C-alpha cells in the first residue's frame, strides 16, 4: 500500500500540483506517447483540471513536443528538455533504428541525402507524415516504408525534426530549430543527473532496473546517473524489493478511495520493468501484450483491476468497464466520478 501511495502522488494522480501541461510534462521527464489521442488524456488526468483544449494548445505552441526520444519510442517532452535528452540517447537510438530496419540495407549516403531533402521540404512548413513521404518519393527517394520510417525516426533522434502543429487532429513534422528556441548546452554528466532526478521525483519508488528500462540507458550510465544524485535518494524495502525513493516524495496516506481510468501506455504501468507490484501477474495479458501493446486500464487505490473502453456515441461519451475478478467492492459513485472526469476533459471547449 505504501508503495502505491507514494507512486500515485509522485505520478500526480493524487493531489496534482500542476495547472499547465508544460509544468506536468517537465515534472514527469517524458510521457510515453505511441497513441496520440490517449497521451493527451495521460496529461489531462494528471492536471489539477485538464481539458483537451488546454493540452492541444500546449502542443500547438510547441511548449511540449512529441517525438522519438528514449528507448527509442514516441514520448512527449517539454521543449526545453528535448535537445539534451536527444543528445544523451542519440547513439543508442540510431543503433536501434538500424537493427529494426536491418532487413533492408540502408546506406549512410542515402540517409544523409534524404535528411537534407527533409530539411529543404520542411523549411517554414508543418507537414503530415503522408505529405512529407509523398514529397520525398517525388524527389526520387525510395518509397519503401521501412526506408522512410528509418529516415524520419533517425532525423528525429538527430534533432532535425520534431512534432509540428496538428492538421485536422493529425500530427505533423516540423524543423526542430524552427519550433524550439535555443537553450544552453548540457554536458553528459549533468544530463544523466537531470534524467535521474526527473525519473525518481516523478516515478518513485523505483529500482535501477526500472530506471534503465524507462530511459534506455546502458546499465553503467544508469548507475552513474543514480550515483550522481545519491544524496537525494533513500533506499527502502518493499517486500522483497529494495527501491530508491526521492527525498521529495510524500508518503502521506490517501484517506479517500480512488479510481482512475488510465489511458493505454500510461506511465503508471509502462515506465517500470517490474509491474507485479501494481497488477497481479495473472492479469498482465489484459493490461499489455507480449509485443508491447498496452491497453486502457482501471486503477483502483493504486492497483490495476480492470479494463475500460470508450464506446462511440454521437451525443455523449459512453464508457464500458470490465473487471479482472468479480467486480471488486467499488462504490458506484467512484466509478461514475472517474467517467465524469473523462467526459469533462473531452467536452470542455474553452
């Protein structure tokens, strides 16, 4: 209980401290973002009172950016943090993209040419993936989807491109230099310390393995990062685990029972290597698949107890819930409140 209490507070799922998406994303360090509509809710559920329009405005303004960052997957990060994070992860990310695309041989020359053309095409523009790829093919680049994916992902990792302004709810690419004002450089040691601080402030209690998994760092780098901020971390025992807890974390027990409708790929679940503490391993397949697909889940008092899904209805949002075990004794009002909160997020148009 103690572990989930601290996590709920660090993750801003209880007693949220933040009003704006930018403050929240900075606090979390990075928020996994494969599913674009869902990640907007992942931010909204962690704000004092979040609405879709507020989250979309922060994305439009480029205060928060969606791009391939760590482990290399989609994340949303604060604009000011993006450059140093990319620099820290760049070599490993490129190696990962190369191995994913190894079934076709991509020459360095081909990539560099494509990267230059991407820069030309996007100058002063925001284009959807389809628009950008179509233009690249017109400029005689290979239309092989694996080649195009490699070039776009690697250009993101090299800090050439990042998310632009949405077109009709669709994400776009823009040039990072046009999107994000310059910031001062951060050296590697400082970057490691910063990343560890972000992670343990927002994700405690957590282990070295959890941090290594989340960040995609080498174990040696993750150890160095933790070592750098050791004075701010306590080691505590939870059952058979020894976990790091950041000194800023509060373990004030929550008096009220709490229920949340968590989005798919939520940080509460995905950002730890060890997940048995918050979900009974028997139910893992209902929360995430072997090949890394994560589903929307119901969080009750810090534990994952079921799934939910939105049923499309024109007039209003209808939510269908299923519980892993016979429905736990959850007050109906609690579930109603969680559903109402979700509806409010989508319906409040400023």
